C-alpha cells in the first residue's frame, strides 16, 4: 500500500480523497494555488505545497510543479480527483516515468476514451450500442452536409476532443447545419486546440444514463448500477439520482452486464463511467469518463461501497474487495450540486461565506470544502459542495431532500439552493418524468 498520496486537485474532491486516505492510514499532501492557501483540504493534509498563482494553468495544470511537489514530499502516488489533470494521458505518463503511481487507468485508455471518435469505434466493437453517426472525423462543410442527409435531421455536431458541452451544436435543418458546424469547430479549436468534429443523430427527449464500473489488475470487473443525470443546464449536470426512475430491473441488469463484459475485454483498470443517452427503451453510448465522477456519492449511498478507497487499492495492485454477487442495491439516493451562482441568472457569485450550516440526520451527507469565513475565489468552477440524500425509497429520499434543503444555510454569496427547493416540488420531478432538455424548459417557464 502507498505511504503518501499527493492530491492533485482542490475543493470538495480534494477533501474527499484526503478523508479516504486518512481512513486507510495513508499520509496526504495537498497542493494548492495562492488563492487556496486557506482551503480545508490544505488545513487537514499532513503536508501542503504551494504550486503557483491562482490561474489554473499556472498551478493545478502545472505538471512540472506537481512533479516537484511529489519529489519534495516523497509522495509515491497521485490522486487527480476529477477535472484538471484527471484525464490527461501525458500527466499519467510523466508520473510513471518518475516512478510515481497515477491513481487511475492507464494512459492508453485515457487517450482512447479522450478521443470521442476512437472511443465510439472501440466500444462498438466491444458490443456497446452507439448513437448512429459519422464513422470518423468530418472535416468539411460538404462532408458534414452529406453525412447529415444520410442519417436524417436533426443532427448533433460534436467536437471529437470535447467535453462539458463545448464544441457541441444542434442542427435541425440543412440550412442550420453549416453555421452550426462552423461555430462548433471554432469553439472546439479555442477550447481544446483541436477542431476535429463528428456528427451524430440527434435524439429528441432522451435521458442521460451512466453506468459505474470498476476493474482491477486481476481480471475482476464489477458494475455498480446506473445513475440518472438527465437534469442538466447547458449540458452541465445539476442533479443526479440512483437508481434511474426510468429503468426496471431487467434493463438495469442488461446494460450493466453489457458494459462489464466490454470493460473486461478492454482490459481497463480502475473506476470508469460509461455514459448513454436512453430513449424508447434503447441505450446509445455517448462517452466514457476515465476518472471518478462528481456524482459518485449516489452510487456509494445505494451500494455502501467507497469508490475512492477502491481506486487507491486497485492502483496499489490489490484485488477488488467485493465481487459482482456481493453488490446489493439498497434504496434511493439523490445529489444536488450546490453552486455559488444566482439561482435565476446562474451568474457566478464568488465572495466570503458569512454563515454556513449544513443539514444532518439519517441519510444526509454533504461533501464540501467550505466553512464560515471561507472566501470563494473567482478563478475556478462555482461548486460549493454536494448535498447527497439517501432513503429506503425514492419518495422517502425526496421527502428527506426537501427537509435537508430547508436546513442548509449559506449566507454571503448567492447559491442554487432556491432552485433545488423549487425542483423537488415539481410534479414532473416527483414522478421521475424528465429528460435532458426538461430543466431548460423548466427554467424558461419559471
């Protein structure tokens, strides 16, 4: 087992990793920018190293600085959390070259799944259903028009190296396609330095369903059920739940087994999430995230399995501590991403938290790195923390979530808590009757 893990991240996920390490008897190193000098994970870690100024490009994305921090502190492994360098294959390779373990999949699998076109071809060959689309990169207006006509409008133009909704445009008609294609290419070039595009059939009102998998170096692959992440704004997840209210036991078991078999054939290592669009009883692969997901706590809640602990064990060469037959799904869990944003306009609201009180009680968990007096910096994403609620049934979970939201007090900055208070009382959400466009439509009505 590792003696010391460096956490190459910040905020709630850095604190989450620190807690798992401490419970395992592993010392931790927190790296931080000058803006995060007083962050909770920095305060709690065994050691901390400042790696640069507030800008992420000069600190949390500064690979030489992170390698230096490993060497200074003697860290023998790095946990990247999510975002930043978590899906950077070059970072994993550099760590390996320095004799430091990357707590994540191999660089080859990161590269494969980071290329959306290659990933789609790979999983299709492994038996995972995919959305109908272009067989490879589309490089010209003429080719984009031909491919789109063949599959039929509407279509979705997507960046091959994309993520987070950037470089993604919907074209409802032939006339709209050329503008959508040009705009998406420009966005992709600016965001990722790569304007390779591909085109998929646009599904009207699908749900976003993702399957959590975990695999070790001893040939064991287990799926931990699905999460429903359909409540999104501008392709960013807002609320997630597990299990999905749209699936029954038969469909849940079927897609879980398909994904497990494919991941086993791939020889994947660590945790991963295979994401799908789901419409009319059919699953269509979107992408695979080769890291821990923001919404992993809802899976932990219904399975009782610590995903971060298992990540660390696998990276250390140990077997999974459970088999597929040991996994029991218990009850229902919902996560709300509480952001420092105006609940109506979604304008970021950095500033000092004057008062902070988290809800508690049976089945209530808050993953957050903030505290009273903490100043939320303007340089990073606006996530304050995650409220995760678990109940024996979906109805009990919703009732508990309503109570927890009313107990949650954050003063000094705007938050999205008022939005969640509205959502949990909406009849469609209560009935589980929503899709990936539902939240946008809800906000337009509000």
